[in-house]
């Protein structure tokens, strides 16, 4: 009974937090962090999860739908932007999963493609692509330090799974070549992901954005550029 009441209080608090943008979103300050911790503890689908959970989900086929037709339009929007803004150069794919994006993108050509994911299970089948231009390996995007510099760094439905997404984005931006871009795909039904995107837009210049709707689902594909000053005063 007490647990149910507590759950509903937290739910309302969370709704208010997202609705009224209390403090700097996302998750700055003690309230933001408490809400983020609560979301993680509840296992919400758009919150950070342990590596073991991701491994189990990929092992059980939970994410197989990403490669199916209902997600097709957003992938091609993303790939169009990657090709246009990366010009076949060097790409970093953070949270690359089991490679749905790469499998479709690779035919367009690239000089270097690096994909990292927290899940060994997800990345396993991609290891066969590893060669002198291509590298897939397990790494935690929250702390990973990329090697070299990239024309495009892409977060395809992965940014909001990081624990401090916008700070991480700023860190990854240090690994962009001059004039490079960050591309973020955001599922619009997730409050957390929209809050993360909103804050990312405060820290970076929005260069281009497209909304893709397929059936009942909709995604934003946002191309970000380093602003003059990317530091967030929190
Ligand atoms: C919704 S899936 C998207 C996968 C892939 N980008 C795609 O669209 O097919 C989110 C991905 O982010 C990865 N991920 C979650 N937290 C991560 C972290 N801290 N570091 C790296 N990858 C992470 C998950 O393992 C998963 O592959």
C-alpha cells in the first residue's frame, strides 16, 4: 500500500519535473538526479540500464524489431544526414547495438567507422566487420574516450540511455573534426529523451532537424554543431 502511494507520488513528481522543466534538465541538481535514479530503479524503457540487462535483452531478441519495416523511415533519414554531413569520412556510432544502422549505411562508403556499445551480445556479430577501417567493440559510452577525430558522431536512440547525456555529448564533441557534426535520433514518445534533446539544443547549435513519422511512431533526427561555447553552467 505504502509502496503504491510512493510510486504514484514519484510518478507525479516526475511528470511535473518534465512538464515544467524544474531546474536545468536533464537531471541537474538533487531533484533531477533523484528522479533519474528512480526511473532507473523502475526499469523504465528509456532509462539507463546495467550492461547485464542490455546483454539479456539482446540475447532474448528484445531489440530485433529495430531492423524491421516500421522503423525503416527514420533509419534512412539518419543515413541521409550521415552521408551528407560526413561526406564518407570518419564516423563514430555510440550505442551502435547489433548494427542495424551500419548494415544499411556501409554501402555508401566511409573512410573509418567505429561502433561502440555497452552490450557484448549486441556487438558480437559486428566483430566480423573489424578491419583497418572498421572497429566494433564493447565500451561504456558514459566513459569511453574515443581515439582520433570524426566527421560525424551519431547517437541513434542511445543518447538518453547515458547517465549524464549532455555532459557526455560535450565530451564527445571534443572528438569532432573542425566542422564536424553530432547526429541524434530521438523517439518523440519518451519524455526523458525529449528532455535530453532539449538540453542538448541549449548546449549546441541546431544545424538541421527532420521529423519522421511512420505509422503511430515519430522520431526527430537532429544535426548538432559545436556552439561557440558548449559549456553548460549548472
Ligand atoms: C534502443 S537501442 C539502439 C541501438 C542502435 N543504435 C539501433 O538503433 O539499432 C540503445 C542502444 O544503446 C546501447 N547503450 C545503452 N547504454 C549504453 C552505454 N552506457 N554505453 C554504450 N551503449 C549503450 C544499448 O546497448 C543499445 O544497443
